[in-house]
C-alpha cells in the first residue's frame, strides 16, 4: 500500500486521533504545507483513495457530514 505524500499526511493526522473527529479544517491546515492545498473535492477524493488502501488492513474512515472524518477499526 503506497500512499502519496498528501495521503500520508491525512492518514498521519487520523492515526494521531483514532476514533476522534478530525475536522476538514484541521486536515486542510495540515496540508497547507504542500505545494497546492487541496480543495474540498480534492480532499474527498484523497479520502476515497485512502479508504481503498486501508480496508485490507481492517481500518476505515467514516465521514461526519460537513464536519470531518474519523478513523475506525472495521468490526467483523
């Protein structure tokens, strides 16, 4: 599972706060160091791609509509 630098920063932020809501604003602030800060749609696209990569590891990212994301372990 290879992550892009932007995806790695998103995952790092979510892992530092497992189960807790990480706001979209916090994620964008974390990514502001990147050459181009992602738009709302680009952030959503990154999260969609990350979800595909994390599913085999037993992890998922759940969206909280309009607020942010949470990292969860997939329950069987």
